[in-house]
């Protein structure tokens, strides 16, 4: 990781965790003193004790919200992107990402209905399907129940390749797994391109991207933002990815604490414009597996709807995430 990534992401996360440990640790110390009928440490004055109680209460409420409420609240983001490459029709792309299915279902039973109500032409999944191999039947049921008139497509993420390299994650779900593939799809006589690259194939991405036709509106699927600096001279118009979870835990005014991205907080979540193409970083629907706590705070699960429309339409973004312009290098 770069020094900038360390300074921007790792140090703030370290201080946040350290502060939380100190607050709860002092609260436990006070409780212990009270149970043993001992005087609290001298540095804990009456005013500081009241402040400590308040911070502990706020922390507990945030923890309860992040554990039992926010992970179950799906936010749907609607984005309209005009393009001169379409005439007389529009295309609706629905993106889901980072399901991270565990043995215990969370959003999976409600997800197909939420997606199908949006009437998508195409549904895309941008990687990280499982946390636990025992959740594979749940993944299959969820993805199989999703409908799209022109097709469903998926790419593998870093977790998929690291933990489940030989598992057929999309078998019999109707999702076409794209590894290094460029396809041409058609609606109402209008063609558009779709390119999908497996996370493990990122170093060879040019082999797939060069198959895209410059005269078509082209969508690129990749799990994270690693390719963003290499697309300036390619025909990609919309780059869809996930991976960051929007930090999964975010702070007011600061945003994501940790993104696990080479770009740090530059592309932490939402819609960005770089050079001549758009990048969208989806917050995903699930939560990091393994030892990580299953908590989301100020980074709610997300479904994103892209309406690709002819040039004369008005662009719009119905979401709490602002569009951020990235300067040309």
C-alpha cells in the first residue's frame, strides 16, 4: 500500500478504534469501581464522568443501529446518463455487488423482489458472492429469482477467487459469468457493449477491453477501481465496480474509515467522472466475512439503477451521494 493510503485510511481507522476502546474501557473501569465500592481514578472528574457516560450511550446506540437496523435497509440509487451513442431508446442497467452471503440470510430473501420491481433490461453483479461455502444454496436461490429481459451477467471478486476458486458460483442461476469477455447486446435495434473482467485477470484486462467497439455505449464490469487509471484511451463509457462497501463503517463529514482500495478514499462510494467516462462504486449489499464484525454504519446496502438515455435527455442522480469530478492527470 502507498504512503498516502496509509495516512488517509489506516491512521484515521486506528485512532477511531483506539478512541472507542478507551471510552468503553473507562466505562468498564467505572462500573468495576462502583461494584467494588471504590473511588474512581482522580483524573475522572464529575464532569468527565458525565461526558464519558454520554459518549458510551451514543456508542452503544450506534452499535445497535449498525448491527440490527442499517444492514437490513436497502437504498436504491437512480442515475440517468445521457449519451450520443443511443437514439430512440433507453437502457436500464441494475447493479448489485458484494453479496457476501453468510449462512444466516439477511437481505437475500427480499433482494429478487426489489430488483425485479425495477424492470431491468440487464442485471450485473460485480463480485464477492460468498463469505461461507455453506451459503451457496442461498446464493443460488437469490440469483436465480432475479429477472432481466436482456440478460444477467457477473464477474468474480477478490474474495471469490481467494476463498472459492473452483466453486461454480453462478451455475444454473441464469447469470453469465464473464472472465475476459466483451459482448454486444441489443434493444429496440440499438446495440451497446458489455465487458466483464474477472478480478484475477485484471493484469490482462486490455485483452477484453480492446474488443469493445468505439461507436457503441460500453459498460465495463470489474470488482474494484484498480483499472480506473488505464481506461483513458479505451472506448469504456461506464465503469461499474464495488469492493469498498462504502467503508462499511463511515463517519459524518469524513466518510469511509477503510476502503481496502489502492486509491484510498478517492473512489470510496458513488458516482465519479474521470476524463470521458463515468465510474460508479457500489456500496454492496453484504458485509465483510471472517473476523470482521457484521456492522454497517452510514454506509447502507445499495442497489443502483442506471438509465442510459439519448443525448437530449437530462442527466440526474437521485441519491445522497454527490457526483464528484476527478481532474485529468
